């Protein structure tokens, strides 16, 4: 629970830390707005993922500034950053690193030395992640889930905090590979970027056709971010909110006895327990971002589409009826959440 007493973080207790978080959020959004027009909701949910210690997948057609958005957000974080451009010929070792045969100058013997790949950074931009085959996509699995990389007989820990922020073009575009379900489940959120409004596109055209892009300054470092992540874990979630999150996740499973009839008819595969965890964590993070000491049902409603859309598989009946995963999740939220 949140306290006013000191909690080991310089500058005071949880109440003051919560106030600092809301100020930091405004500063980050202000810096991002120097380069990005609109997309305030996407920026907020990216911050939710960062505070919850999760990874995020940003989906949209080419030209919607997905890469620029994530790179700009990374610029506001005083953390090590690597961008990995995913291509069809990218190999797993191009991501994790590889062992090379080297000569020890002291002994004259040849030894293997591990050369670290670009995964060894705190913020990873996995650009167009679905343009590389599943074998290479899977190279991210251990890093995303456990914060480690195994090469040969050695395991290397990644620096914390560690985030993978990936972009993806919709799979109906040529030259893409759908991400395996196990890979998708490692992403806390799947965020959708849509076309801008007329006024937003007008502002984009003016901003991007002028001089050099505006500079973005770091707002927060790794120590501060870890403190905010620990704060989110201490935000108390009412039992009613946790129950709503669990009921919502379970209601996506067609074999669950309490699943609505339309779920049994239209969903082939539902969300696992990780969805429940991310719904609660996301609600806590969103409440903290808004300066609130506890999450409510509205936090669950807001974060649920992004947590669930990539964790359910619509069945044949849904496809025949023209109903997408987002349609089904929206109906579930209306049905389950008070």
C-alpha cells in the first residue's frame, strides 16, 4: 500500500513519489510532442507499459511514425538504446551476439570470446519485427521474459530496466511473417496507430518539411524509472478491480463455464493467466500516471483492449460474421465490467 513515510527512495515517501510521477509524465509528453503530433493515447499507454515493466508492440500501416514515436520516447529516457532493423535475412545471433575465436596474448592459446549483440541495451526498438522469420523473432523470447540471454553454455543478465518496444506492419502487407502466439504473449500491450485527423496531418506536414527535427532532452534515468516501477507495485488494487480483471480474462476462454455464449461460438482460443496479471498491473500503472492512489474499473476498461486483442484467436464463425478481435473484446468489456 502507499504510505507517506519514507520508503528508501530519496526525496520522501510514496505520496511524494506519486506526485513526482505525474510531473515526470507531463515532462515526457511535452518532450515527445516536440516531434510527434497527436497520438497522446498511444504515448500514455507506452508509459503504462514502461511503468509496469512490460513490453509493447505498436501496429500500424507504413508512414504513421511508429519508429519515430518509439525512438523519441527512448530519447526522453536516460537509458542505453539500440535499434534493430528486422529483415528477412536477419539471424538470431545478429540479435543476441555470437562467440568468436580469439587468441589470448598472455598464453598464446585460442579461446572463445562472446561478442554481445544489440539486445544488450535497456531500451530495444525492434523495428518491423514481423519482417523476419519466426526463428529470428524467437531470439527475443528469453530476453523479454527473463531478462537474460543464453549463448552456448553461458547466460548473461541484461541491465534493468529492460524494455522491448516493437513496431509491426499489418500482416496483410506482403513480405511479413505473423508473430508466433508465444512471442505475442510476451508483449504486455498491442497498441494500434491509426491515420491522423486532417488538422493533425496538416501539422505533421508543416513540422516534417521544415528544418532539422526539434531536439528532445532526457527526462528520467534508470534509477528513477525503477523507483516508479516499484511504486506501481505498491499501488493497492481493490479486490473488486482485481476480480473484474480476472473475470474479464477468463471470459475470453470458450471452454470456461461462465464464458458468454458469443465467446463459445466465436472465439477459438482465449487469453491465459498472463492477461489477468497485465490487466491489474496496467490498471495500477495508469492510476499512478494520473496521480491516483488506487485503480478503478475505468482503468481496466481503458487498458483491456490493448492487453487482450493479441491474446484471443477469433474462430471461423467470427470471421464469417466479419467480427474482429477488437469487436469481441469490446463486447466482453461491456458484458463483464460493471
